[in-house]
């Protein structure tokens, strides 16, 4: 899906912004902005959220009109709905918390069929820096042992220290370690990855 360039230009005009001016606000250089509009570069989730704030629209609007896709699932790829239980929730630092023990798990229809082991999480971030994602559903694939496929991807990550969080994974500076970049937050850390589960889908709870 290519970006809706007319929508983008209209929003710039409404807010009296130039393409380069918006790029400065998003900390995106001019050449990268051009690649985004040409559909040759993916807009990161945190940048989509920042753009939504600037334009006064929802993240869904930005995702739909900027051609943003999360690797793994595309609209129309499958038609059979699939129910998944919520395995936990995500806070404003993108850390994952498990649902309380013994608590009956809520189910969510994500509208697509996924391989066994896929899980659903939900952002719970009212009145925080990540408020724009409050209520959104994150679906990840089954847990996998660390491998090269996780590099550069947004994933649910389990570290050997026992932390579970949403992060983009990069190669580390020492053997066996990786850099975990925050999603929408200026945070990064070097850690040993125990397992990862690639993010397949993000959607509003009401969608």
C-alpha cells in the first residue's frame, strides 16, 4: 500500500507546515522524508504517533494514509477470524506485565488466523506520554530463540534478566548481547535476549 500523498499534503497545508519543517519536528532528515512518501521506507510506530499528535488525528489515520505496515500480516491475507486471550498489558515504558494469576483472561477477535502460540497484549497508558496508544492491541507470534531474523524488528523481548518488553532489536557491542531500542520512548539498553516474539499486528481495540 502506497502512502496517500494528497492526504499528507493536505495536512501540511492545514497546519501551515512544510515537508522539511515536519521532518525537523519528527527528527527525520529530508531524504528520509522523501523515501517515506515514496513508500520506500517504513514509518516507525513512534514517529507515526508523533505525526498523529502534530496533525491532531489518530494513529490509525496516519497508519492508513502513510502506508505503514507491521511485518507479518497484511489486510486480506486471510479471512478466518481468530480469538486470542490477552496475556498481559503494556505500560508507558513499553514493559509487559502479565495478567494476574487466577484472573479469567479476556478474549479478543483479531480478525485473522495465526499460528499456535501467538499472543495478544494491550497498551494501558492513560494520561502518559504514550496515551495515544492507550487501549491498542499488540499481537505477537510464538516465542523464538534468538536468531538473525529478529534484528531490526519490533518484538516482544524476554531478557535473561527476566524483563519482558516491546523493543526493536539491534546487534550488541559484545558477543551474545543485543541493543534493545525503546518503542516511542528515548530508551535503549544492552542485554542478553532469552527469547523474542515478532510483532505481527497492532490495532485499536475498537477496530
